C-alpha cells in the first residue's frame, strides 16, 4: 500500500483551521461595526445567525448537486476558501450598511459549507484506519479556527477592525492554496451517494439514528448559543466585579479554542470507551455548566476563567462523536444523506437558540441567559442514553 506523505494530516488540519476562521470573524469586530449602525441591539444575534443560515443552505446545495463528487474535493475546498475569504473581506467596503454586511456574512457561511464538511471528506480519502482520531483533530481545528479572529483582536485591542478581517481572509485563502497544492486526492476517496430525502424518514424510524440525532440536536442548541455570547458572558463578569479587568477578545479565543482539546481528547478516548459514552459525559458536563452559570459571576477570576474554559472544552468536544454515531447507526447507503440532514437540522436549531438569547439579553440579567441553553443537553442526554447502554 502506498505510504502517506507525513504532511498530509497536518496540512488538512491547518487548512480546516484556516478556512473555519471565517466563521466568527464578524463577531470579533462587532463592537467596532456597531458604531456605524443606527440599530445594533440585536446585531450580535443577526451576525452569527446569517452565517448559520448560509452554512445550512450551502450544505444542502453542495449535497443535492453532489459538488464534491463531480469535482475533486480539494478543488472545491480551494475555491470555497477563496470565495469565503473574499466575502469576508468585502465587509470592509460596506461596513456602514448592516444589510450588506449581513449579506456577505451569509455568503461567508455558504462557502464555509465547502470547507468544513469537504475537509472531512478529504481526510477520509487518506485515512481508513484511525479516521475517528483524524476527524477528532479536524473538528478540533474548527474550534481553534472559530476563535482565531478573537485572538487577533485580543493580541492588540487597538488594531483596526479592517486589519482583523484582512488577516483572517488571508489565512483562509492560504489554507485553501496549501490544500490545493500539497494534498492530492487520497487512495481511499470514493464517490458518495447522491442526496436522498428518505434519510429524513430514517431519523424518526431507526432507533439508533434517532438517539444519535436527538442527542446531536441538544448539543447544537447549547454549543452555538454559548459560542456566540461568550463575549457577553465575559463582559457581564467584568461588570459584576468592577475591580477586575479582562482582555475579552483574548479570553473569548481561549474558551473557543479549548474545544480543540475536547475534540482531540474525546476522539482518542472514544476508541476505548465508545463514542456514545464520551459524548454523554461531555454533554452532561457542559449541561451542568449551563445550570450553574448564574453563579459564575461571583467566583474569583482564576476559578471563573477555569470553569468557562472547561465549559468551552466540553460543549464542543462531543461534536465529532455525534457525527461518528450518526454515521455508525445510519444505513450504509444513506450515511451521507443522513449526516447532511442531521447537520442541517442541528444548525437550524442554532439560529433559534442564538436569536432566543439575543432577545432575552434585552430583558433579563445576563447571568441567567445561559440557563435556557440547558434544555438542549438535558433532552440530548435522555435521547443518547440507549446508545450508551449498548456500548456497555
């Protein structure tokens, strides 16, 4: 068997990290952009929800037209990285128009659908053994990438917001170029099945797929609500403790990036105790953080930061395990379609949870906002339990 070049996985991981850094780029510079808009109270919710909507529609379009089967997935990855980078950069030219900013954020999300899922397909073309571990690193790269814009902003809080967007776009384009030049199509790359709407019926008819899917939906309800409002959580802590000062963009990055540890660590442990067990433990841990979140504002700063980093780690860490569970329990001929539909429903729920928190933020104390995210983990744990029992 042909030996894999040693740079294949590191390049795929970097390219995935670079491309997904576009996801929260608009959020990282939102404070700067808000000064130019007459109505900005709900702009945080709109900024991320439009990206989610773009990703949902992009995933459906890419799947329905079997884009990564008709063309080499590395070419698709390169093109979408470049187009996503351009969409992100064009915000600099239309920053005074909220409607146009949201349009380009939507396009950024649409093209990200050709980065995140396609990157996993590229990896599957190179890895049969150890694919679960490889996917753990790839989803970890997503967690790290989403926090990158906050790191750039936090490293120098006086940096112009345009520079942040330019840097993120440049990194995303670089990732696409490296994928195109250094990662040829793998020896195990096979054409996937066409999108099949029957997979939607299977979600409700197959017990295994239903358990994995409902668990994933609960996970997604919490995850992106948390990620979108991490800066609000940190700002509320500073407001409650006047003597404490935090670099909010930097710590936002740390919390988001901690998901990388949860994904990679969970991927390695899952081979020993099972994906359902790993997902259950992490979902339970993040759910407990939701329930106790009103108390976090009264903790000493080191303890507070430790807790919220742990929260970010566990909230994101079960993502690859849910994907593995859906793939494992779905009929082999419909795995691709089942994953597509489950992801689309999951990301649709994130729009609801994000807009809910955005609305609640105007009416209740921010310390209590995250209590509403606990509904997702609680329902997800109940649905996931049968799969946990089957692994024993």
